């Protein structure tokens, strides 16, 4: 620590720290544009020039290290003169049309100009005009406003890991752009909107929608991945205008993913469920709440408890999951599950007490070795991936065993790409190389296995992460047991990274058939999701998801749910629900309800509802509480979400994240190489109903569309022309897809995710399929 | 004492050849060092004693620069030659590359030996195709003669030289922009500190010297630091190449002792063309302040003497102008150069160079206003010392000095909407 004097005030600073960090910490304002605490220092805007005793020239505070006894003057005549000089230069070519600029009112340049600018310009020449580029559906450009701070450029290289924006040209001709005209595709691209200190880069979806001062700012938690990025929700007249990051160093730092930023658009889709609906004489009719709730209670009471199946979204709030579990268990039924993307439940008996990431989020950045199994972490969990990327920049190694050569924003040390049916063998190879249990799988480790094993055992800190592909894999229980064995042998941690925003919460409150709230074993246990489909129930009670899109096996799910009575609590009305649901109860989605989400590291984050749900929709916890009353169950007398949360968390007192895995009895692999194998997975912009309806996201290249991908040889073997169509048949379902040639796909495989248009009729994400030329 | 060091081979036939250089004592310094295994610090001390200062323009003591390198640090160290000779008026390094490339190669090797480097890069200005080829030929010759490459002359010392051709940006002559460019990045100066001696090419300790500086080193080693120092004057050791251009009878490069009176240098260049009056001289390349001819006539060509009258020796580019030159037009051209060549990184330089050029352009074209002169002065003052590299200063200094010394010409343009010349 050193002591310095700033404007006569003594402050302490960490030795080697830059001056601006010390003044920021002490609350002394130094104007700046190019400096950002998470980006490298370039010292090019020259706005933070300050006077330092004994220095002949003013020095940039962002690039001047503190030293003991340093005397700094941020407001002396020399400093003010330098700051004002820079401001004059910044303004000469900047358009002074703030009233028509979307950034007006929240513009750093505007703010700083108030303090350092002059009201009359001495510049009487022509101003610079810069041509705009169309860089996609998320970011609007107005490059004439650019002040060349290069924050967006540095963000691309340093944070997003994708250098998409760059500075071309020299001097006054320098401009920020994409060079080769294409859109910006990073899954973190929206952060440049926040970084841009002026109106050069603004959010396209909310552009010109509202002025900064018209919006109220509320705190929120992003609901689309397992991290729960902290966000600010900007609302005007009961409508969300936009979402921006809220700083939380432990989770999302100052960033959020584009999915979290623009997903709110899905709230305003036309197919929002706004009225309670009841099937009468074969067709769904709008009814009032009382009618709908009474009909629901009646149906629940009339049905034999064992004949009920309850399914709750892994992204539902903790309150909704807790009350659903209480309601269903109160009725005497144990058939409840939230693992909607899982098909292999053979490991249930071995399930950990509370599965989690295995490490804190920040610990990911400190790992020396990371093995990704069945995970496109970059697209599935963009901000978690950012931490892994940080580990790579610190010299950590990342390796992967995946069914597709997924593109990462860092180099993979080992990238094993194989057909899904070979994934267990590949992972068993690593286990064998380590001398860990291969669960009876005979495999001779090859060089790649050995390299992975060596990297993991050499790592002082590391992890094995199972992603959504692994979860959807028909041999998930084996992959998981192998991963746990590998981690134990190599002395690293392991974890499962699912796609829900509240997977951990669902485990805590007993939204699984074999556990009650608090993690205790359910006696007797109930049926898991797979069993509920294999032996269809008479009545399904669903909360917060779309049976066609949010489940691992849409064909089986829709068959079972369609044939039974169906009560759906949800936010969207799909044609399928219109045809098959018996009662639909509209509930508020993201930001329309108070709630809690427990992220992958086990942190429970509480948020409040910030806008009213549309129409007659009500917060889910209220609907569930009333249902509890109507079926005469005790414990449903909460008056607000906080009480529900308190009860839920009280029921989980003493439950700590714990990945200790029991022994599985059944370790016989179910997958076998077929003629053609499907590679499922969930595209990043198809993870939930809200995201699937977010217009701007659906227009990006990451939106999947009705497309199947095959590699060149596979397409040639089928006699397929590029850009033609293919017919994919799986079980009894069949659908046509546009063909894309993609050589990241292994031979004999078709990359065709679930939750994309056209796949509703098909079966599980992984398994044998037939492919034909159309 | 003319053409004694960098141009020593110039009087010979085909001066660029290895045998020519060797016939003039070339590579003897290197051979001596390698044979005697001279301690590195002795060489650095010798360069310090010689009074050699950086010939690229800044005049930083070369020996001191070499001494900053942590020779015991593990890993690569580099020698980088700045042959990106872009300063308007300067053309001396071009002729070293063309006529005495081996002096440079030997200088690089001695520097590499002294700082413990094994790799050197010569970054040559993009337009210098012929010098580039000449230098490459010399590298090949030296390599074939065993004077370059692995285990030079069986001494155990090995060194490789790579030549890189720039792409025509003036800013890449700034040493850290040059390093960025050499690394394949956009040529933009780095913020300093850290200096290249700590964090240079690819983040490794690096000595980056001007071509003339390194080409002077072999003679310092061979003929002694005292010999070299005594050629010049105190604080300005050795001879210096002056690129004399403008309205003189024989423009060209002259290697003469530091401290030579300007009048004598002008005489060597044949005096003023058509016997006209020497109106103004830019004594060290376009970046330094201009001086009126009458002041220059009393000045000697060394760092201190020129500094005393308010300018700088710079790169030794002496631009001589007679009274047929309109100083507004000259400044307009210079301002245009910096406007075009600013890298665009720092706000004052990016925005200010264009502003200054436009105002001067306006004055030159008869639409200047009275307040423009003060405006120019003020804008120049606000660029000066406020940027990462010296290009901002280089753009500001001519403007301030032209107005200072030739205000009447600017005033005439504003008052009469035309030129007085």
C-alpha cells in the first residue's frame, strides 16, 4: 500500500495500481472515455489527464502508476486546461445533435461535456461524416458519433474472444467497423452497446423507444442460463424497454450475454397466454379465474394421485417449483420432475444430494485444466464460458469430448470429436489412461486420452464439466459416473451444467421424484419424467414450459400429454396446447413475478416483479397457492413471494451443494453406432419460450431455423446437393429440413437440435435416425 | 573529416560489396570482439564513452539505451533497426542501406553481442525497394562469408537478421509503432512506460536503434571511443549525416563532424541556388521548428547549439528555403502531412491535425480570418505534450514556429487574400 495525495486529500492505494483506480476507489471523479476497468489500458482518449507534481506535462491517470508520496491535482489549472482541451477536440467532429441521438441523456460525452466543454465552438470547418455499416439485428451503428475510444475493439479481442470490430484507417480517417461487411456474431456482442460512451453503438431493438429519463430502473436476475447474471431492467409505462448488466464481480462482472440482454422481447410476442382457458365440449374457451381454478382443483382431486404426473420447468422460480412440489406431494403423488431434457434416469439412485457446478463461478477462471464433455459451453452458458476463457488466458488448458467440433473463443488443447455413440468410449479412454474405473468398458487409451488425463492430473485446480449434450445423451448416467471417477482420480472437481436457470433450486425443493425439499429421500419415491412418458399418466400438471420444445423427446412427450388430461400453467399459447390442453392457467414470465433463482454455484438470487403480467395472467406462485387452498392442503397461506421463499429455504436449511455420486447399478451402454445418428443439443436461442420469441435474437446467425447439418462426405453419400432438403425420420415422426453442409459434424451423423422448428414430431435429441433425399 | 564513418566506402567502386567494406577495415571490430571475447559491459561502456546519440531524431545516448537491457534475463532479446526513414527531408538511412549495408550489419551484430540477443530485425520503409534488395544481398553475402548465422567465425556466437519491409506509414517510424507493425498489428505507438528495453518486440527486452546509429558502432569499436567522440563537439560526439535539400545547388547527404557551422554545410552543398537569400531553414526534419535563415547562419550543427536558438537537430534533415517560398504554403504542406499521417489513436492529434490543416489551408486560399492565427497557436499548444507519441508534438511545433517567425506573411495572406511572395 502507498499513500498519495489527490487534490489535497490523502488516499491509500495499492502499489502499482493506476492512478485512476485509486481515485475511483476514493470517489474522486476523473473524466475518462477509453478507460474501462475490465479492458486493457490504452490511454488514447487523453480525457483523464491530470497534473502530477514534478511532471512537466499532464499525465493520463489511467496509465500512471501510483507511487508513495505522489501529489496529484485533478482540478488544477494545468489539469483543467488539458481536460478542456481534449474535450474541445472530441467535440469538433462530433455531431451536436443530442436531441435526436438515442444516447442522449445517458451519454458519457454529453455528461463530461457539461463539465469540461465550452458552449461555443471555435471549429467552423466541415464535420466528419462516417458511413454506417449494418452489423446485425442487435446493434445499431451511427459511426459519425464515434469518438474512437476503442473500448468496443478491445472488448472483442479481450472479452468476447472474437475480434469483430476493428479500427481501420489512420488519423481523422480512422473508423471503427467490421472491415469485411458481415454482422457481429459474438454471443456477448451487446456489451459494446454499454461500453460505447457515445451514441455510435446503440441497441437496435430498443432504439428510439424511450428516453433514458423516462425509464425506471429495476434490479433483476437473467433467467436464461445457470449463472443468473445480474441485470437492470429498464421499464417505461409497464413495458420493459431494455435490459442492461448490473455489476456483480462474482458472477457476470460488468457483462451479460446477448440472450440475457434481448430475451425480454419474447414477453411481447402475440401468443402470450393472457386468459385462463378451459376445454368445454372439445374446444378451449376463455373463462374467469374462479372457474378455471375450481375446475383445476376438481380435476386434481378427482384423479387418483398415482395417475398424476407433474412436470415443472427447470427455469421456473424456486417459489413455483416449491409450491408445485408441495401441492403434488400434498395430493399424495410423488410423480414430479424438472429434468425435462434428460432421457437416461438409470443413475437416479446414485444422484448426488445437491448437484452443482462443483466450484464457485470465479474458480472456473483459476482452473489449470478443464474438460468439457458434451458441452458447447460458449453458446450454452456464455458468461460461464467467459470464466473458462479467462483460465485459458492465464495458461489453463481446455479439452473437449464433443459430438461436433464446436467453435470456441479460445483454443482447445485437445478436441475429441466423435459420433454421440462413441462418447462413452472416448471418456472411458480418459478414465483408463488415468487408471480410473471404466465401468466395465474395455478401451485402450490413445494419445488424446492420455493427453487429457495428463493435463487433468497435472492441474493443481481443474474440472470436468458435463454440458447439455451430455445431459440429453442416452447414456448420461454412464458419462456422469465416468466423469466423477475421472475427477476423483485426477483430483479435480466436476459438475453438470444444465440449461435451466434454476436446476439447482429444483433439486433443493424436491422437484424430483426421489427427493423431498431439503434433499431427503422421498419415501416412497415417484416416477421420473421418463417413466411418466413410458407409462402414461391420466393427468399431467405442467408448469412453465412447452411440451413440444422444452423436453428431451418431443414425440413421446406430446403423445403422452396429448392423450391425457392436461393442466398447463404457462405464459404462451401454442397451437398444440390449444388442441390438447384441458385447462390453461396464464402465469407471469420473467420480470412479471417476484421469485428466486438458484444458480449453478448454489447462490440464491431474489428478484421482484417489475411489470404486471399481461391480461389476466398472475404470478405463478399465487396461482399455485390458491390451488393449494382449493384442494384443502395446509401450508398454502403465504401472502407474498417472500413468505414462499422463506418456507422453501427453511425446508432446505442445512442442504449444501454436494456432488458426491452414489454407485449406479446399471452401467450397460444403451447407445450403439447406427447407420445414422442424430446429434441433438439445444441451440442457444431456443433454450426457452421467451428466447424463442425474442425477435431480434431469432434474426441472428445463431438462431437455428429448420435446418439439418451434415458433413460433405455424408451429404455426398446420400446424393444430396448443397442447399437442398433432407427428410429425417425418427421413430414414427418425420420432417423435412433444409440441408447445410457443415464439416464440423462427424461422419454418419446429422446435427439436428431439438427445440427448433420442425422437430416437434421427432424423438429424442440423440439416437438412430434415417435420412433421405427429398 | 568528411565521409569518415557511415560513408567510409563511398569513394570506392561498388561500395556496398563485402570485399569493399572489408578493404576499409570492415568486420574487424566484430572479429576482434569475437576473438577476444570482449566483455559485454566493455562494449556498452565504449559506446557510452563515444558520445554516440540516437541518429533517428531524439538523440538519446545509445550506450545508455543498451545498458537498460537486463542481459541476464532468460529468454529472447532483440535488436531492431529502425530503417523506416519517413521524416520529410531525411534520406540518409536510405543511402547507408544502398552504399554501406555491411556497416549496419556489423553494427547490429555488435549490438546483439553486447546485449545478449540472437535475433535482429531490420524494418525498412515500404518505399525503399532498392535499398531493401541491397540490404538483403548484403545479408546473404555476410551469411555466406560466415559473418552472420549460427556460430559466427567459430566463436559460439550466433545471430540471425530478418529484413522487413513496411507498408508506407510514417507513424511506423515511431519505435513502438514500428514494433507493433513488426508484430503484424496496426502501427500505433504504445503507451510508455514500459519502454522497449523492458517490453519490446513480442514483449521481450529490445534495443531499437536508427540505421545510422548502428552503422556508426563498428568504427567506434575499431577506432576507439575517443577517436569518435573527438570528431564532434562536447555532448555531440562523432560525425553526422546531414541530408541537405531545398533551394541549394547540390542537395544530398553529407557526413561531416558534429558542430560544423551551418554556413560551412551550406557551402558544401554549393550554396543557395541562383544566389538567392536563405530565408528559412528547417534544421532537423519537418517535425522541428523552422528557423529564419539569418539565425541559422550563426549556428553550428550540434544538439545544443540548435536547441539554444529554439529548434532541434532532429534527424539531420536540413531543408533550406530561399525567398521564393511562401511560408504559408510550406506550412500548409507540412500540416497536411501530419494530418494524413496521424495514427488516429490520441484525440488531440487525431482531431487537431485536421483542424490545423484546414485553418492553414483556408488562410493560404484567401479565406483566413484574423482570429485564425491565435486559434492555430492555441490548437498547437493543446496538442503539444498531450499525446502518447511525439507525432503530436511534431505536428504542433512547425505550426507554432512558422507563425512565430513569419507572422507577417500569414497576416498578409489574411489581409490581402493573396501571397506576398
